C-alpha cells in the first residue's frame, strides 16, 4: 500500500515540476525577447541620432562654404581699396555677425524664426555684395507669425535661397533685375515658408538630377524629414512654377510646410 501511495505522489508531482519548468523557460524567453527588442529600438534610435548629427555637421559645412567665405572677404577687401571704408566696415560687421550666428546655431535642433531670418538676411546681403547687386530681395513675415516664439530647425531656408541665387538668378541673361521674395505665413497649425524668384526656370531642384555646386538642399530636405519623423511635424517640400495669364512660366516657387512649433511645444517634444 505504501509503495502504491508513493507512486501516486510522484505521478501527481511530475506535472507540477513540468509546469514550473515550462513557465521558467517561457519567462526566460519572454525577457530575452523583450531585452532584444529594447536593444534594437535603442540601437535604431542611436543610429537615427547619429545620422541627424552627421546631417547637421554636413549642413554646417555646406553653409560655411570656403568659396563663399573667401569671396565675401575678397569683396570686402575690394571695398576697402576702391570705395568707402564705411561700406567695408558695414559689410565686415555683417560678415562677422553671420559667422557668429552660424556657429551659435550649429548643433541645435531648434532655433527661433527670428534667428534664422537674421542669419538669412545677412547671407543674402553678402551675396548681393559679391555679385554687384544683380538681384534684389524682400522678406515678408505675415502678422500672424510670431518670429520670436516660432521655432524651426536651423539651416533649413538658407540652402534653398543659395540655390535660387547661384543656379537661377545669376544665370539670367540680364545681369540685373533679379527678384527674390521670401514669404512666411501661418494657416491654422501649419507654418509655410515660400521662396519665389524670377531666375531661369529650373525644375530639377528636388529630383536629384542636374549638376549642383553643393548638396546643401539635399542635406536640408533630409534633415527636415528626419526632424519631421522625430517630432511628427508632417513637413513637406514642394517645388513648382508660377504662370502668367497666358499660362507662360514666369517664376519659380518653393514651399516648405511644417507643423507650427512654439517654444513650449519644443520643450514638451
């Protein structure tokens, strides 16, 4: 009878130990898969961050173009020798301010729209000096946009302005009369940055074809899309042509659209 009882105990205990063992294995597998998933997500996030940092570095290098720096200083030197030291001092001051803003904005994810436009205007003014004022410019910010409290990624607008100047306005047959218009407005919760110029009609700005002086616009668009994915900004870039009443193309237009981001929103992000 005792032997039969012992057999029953072991027979009853075997499923318990089997359940315990299977549960332990299941827990180990679960935590191992969970750890693997966390590591993959972390590695993916690190890779994205490194890619964004590399793009920021390339954007800074593109903006600090050695040819632009050399030619700007050369133009200022020409002013010193041939015209007015007051004008030379003015442009030298603008150049130093631009360098300070570029370096100060480097490696930042967000800057105020005011800072971006300050740097942009200094850049355009120096390009006007370099190219003997072959073009005029105008920057319009509509009243519903608060320049101080609207935040955008740095180095986003300038590459497209540079492209419009170098590859459109300066290629006009006429060496004067170029027009560059930058308009910034807001519609509901979206910010719109519109660039328009009357330079030569070039349509391959976004499709990767055509020879370019620098890859600044490619870097700018990639950075914007990465920031859009990270902060859910739903950013977009659209290039098109402007037509007159007879449907003849007369100008180029580029529209950068993104979710409007204020100072408090960026801190929450």
